[in-house]
């Protein structure tokens, strides 16, 4: 859904402000009779109220939610923006805010610092939801590929516990799975416990799986353990330690397929596990 025009956002902000103390009928009468509100047309006020209801900021009977305000209004306006999944890279300071965000902030009546905070919060929600959905799908997809390509038992241990430090066990190989739907960018998160499991478990490996829009597997690869060891941050003192780290992984750190599985795979495998097509293909 496109971002509402500035007059509609201005009207939406006014609805949220006044509906906290009066009903729809009285607020509407104010908007249509007072000269201070004549910069927005009755149609735009009506459109704004409908939009607020569609986004859950106003109930069907004209009540505002407890959290309804400028921040929630901004978040609703940009929750479907195509650039939002990459906002962590594209928008790092107020000066990098897209012009449509700056115009919307002005229409709603908030500053660019507050607008940036809203965008960062919205990105965090989108990123967390997407990582959970894509991560679960990637684990299930890799379990399916492994079971189709090996006669050995494949255990999806993450289904029962997060305490293993990996997601899948096959033979003496323990696989931590990271998933993505992006073709040209691989960003993964590794917990301290997963890293320490890698350090102590010679059978541990990190597999990456790229999924299509339908969450079906398109490519499988593995991430070099030595690269992980080199890339993790160091603890600077005994008073603090990192617990989770985000990696932006370069293409040369990724090996097509899952070579550590070797002879565990039968010729009936799909080809994805041997790196066909390749990760960068």
C-alpha cells in the first residue's frame, strides 16, 4: 500500500489527536467548520479516518488505541515501504532519510530525529519477523533435502530444544542453519552459544540456504569456520562480552554445497547439497 499523501497524513494526525477526547461526529464537525482545518478537504479527512481504521489505529466505533500517536502513525505509513528491509544499511542518520519520510514527518508534526527512531523501530520489527519466518522455513527445507539424499537418520534437534548450539544432526555432523531470501546480500546472526559450540565441537558446521519468494530452497552452501573465527568481535574486558553478532558475509567466505557431508549423501540427492546451482549462480 502506498504512503498516504501529505494532506491525508495531516488529517490522520488530527483525527488521532481529537478522537482521544471527542467522538467522530464532533471531530468531523470541527474539521469542516473551523478555518484552522480548512487546508484539508472533507474527502481527505474521510480517507484518513478509513486508513486509520484499516491500520488498527482507530477502532470501528471511532476510538483510538492506547499507543496511537505520531510514532504509530509514521510506522503505519511506511510499514510496506520497499526499502524498509534494507533500512539498516540505507538510513543510518537523519540526513539519509528518504524524502517521502521527511515530508510525512512534517505533515504529522515530528522531527527528523524522531522519524529516524520510528524507521529503526519498524525495521527491527520487520527484520525480527522475517528472520523467524525465513529461519524456520530454511531449517525445514534443509531437513527435507538431507532426508531425501541420505540413508542416515536426520534429526531436527532445534524442534525440541535451542540448547544444542546447532539445528540439525546427521551422523557425526552438527549443522547450524542460517537462511536468507536475498540473492546479493548474506547477513546472518550468530549467538555466543552457537559460536562456543563451534569452537568445542569438531562436527559443527554452518550451512546457509537461500530460499525463493515461496520459501522453497534455491541454493545451499557452507560458511568457512576460519572466517567466522576471524570475524567475531573480541571481548574487550572481563566486565563485558558479546552475546550475539551480526555478520555481513562476503561471497568468498561461502563454499557451494555442504562438503563436510561427503559420502553421507546418495546419488539420489537433488544437487543443491553439492552446490548446484552455486550460491552465486
